């Protein structure tokens, strides 16, 4: 069975985020703890967990294609206190990583940063701090065919 363009992009996101390591020229090792739509409790041994989610997909019909804008959220969840400088390095690493190829290997036309915000939330009864970064990924498919690029 074929794989949708959306799934191919989400898979490419996960693969690329896993490259965020100091051995790859980044400031942090976020790539050691990357999860898609993490459902299990955060691991106490991981000071930072990177969770990515495709939060929505707006489709506009255009002549000869469907234009998609997929919202990508990247959450940095911290179970231990991190210095402000380290958190800024994590944010910079994610932005740099996403920007290495805004077409995701030719699957998309463009990727743009939407926002980042500091958040605090509870996960499995524990306080967890985090940063949410949001991006929009624009791609096209053939009309009513999510498997074929337009």
C-alpha cells in the first residue's frame, strides 16, 4: 500500500529531528529522545524529551491540485530544571534543524515558523515545563488523492 504525502513528511520530520546531536554540529543532544505523538509518561531519566505532532491540515482546492498547510508542533518537555541558556540552545537547534531543508526532500513547497511559547503543564501527576514551537508545512497533492504529489 502507498504512503500519503502527509505521512511521508511526518516521517521525514522524525528522521531529521533525531539528527539533533552535538556530533552533528548542534549545541544539544535533543535527537536522543525524539517521539511522535508521545502517549506514555515521560521518562525521569530523560532531562528533555522532544515530541512532534502534526496538529492539523488545512486543504484548499486550487486549479489542478489541493494545497495543504499542515501545522507541525514540536514540544520540548523538561522533567528537570534546565538553564535559560540551555533552553535557548534547544530552541535554536530545532529551528536550525527544521530549516536545513524546508521542502523535506522535495515533498513540500515551503516550511515557515509560526511561533514559540513557554508553557507549563502536568504530565502523569508531575509538573513538567516545556517549550512549544509551531511550524506550517505547505505541500500539494493531486485533487482528492493524498498519495500523489501535484
